[in-house]
C-alpha cells in the first residue's frame, strides 16, 4: 500500500466536495461575481473562480490516480496560498471557534499536500 494513499484520498474528497457543490449551488459564480470581481479581478472573476474549481477537480483525480503528484500539489498550494492572502488572512487563524473563515484550514491542506509530494521529507538524496 502506498504510504500516501489515505492522505491523497482525503485531500481528493475535500477538493471534490468544495468544487462539485459550488457547481450546483451557484457558489462558483457567486465567488467570482460577489468577491473576486469586487476586489479587482473584474471582469475575470467568474473565469478565475471556475479555473480554481476545475483545477481542484483535476487535482483530485490526479491524487486518486497517483499521477503528476508534485505538479498537482504545486498548483493547489498556489491556489491555497492565494486564498490565504486574498480571503483568509484578514479573518485571522481560526476557521471556527475562535474566529470565522480564518487560514488554519488552508495551512493544514498545504502541509498535507507537502507530505504527499515529499513522503521521504526534504532531505537531499545521496547517490550510493
């Protein structure tokens, strides 16, 4: 069994649930129109929102298939960091409890993605 299988499946479920639901409840369009366009991405807010969510769906599939893991991880980490910068940082650390809509969830996903991308850690490999 691949050591990252459980983490890959968990992240895939999270990415899919956040993306697929937005397709059916108009959340993607709302995020593009009501948030991204308002903070300066107009008239491309909806397109950017769709690209983010489609990238999550593609990355989820790649994680399940265990293909292009580092590329998928870097793309998603970039999206998550931008989410921290543009949305979550101003709300503080906590998602719930001590705050609302904070950055702790994105932080955790970034760390899990790094663990998936580098299951042996960051140590420089040596040729023997």
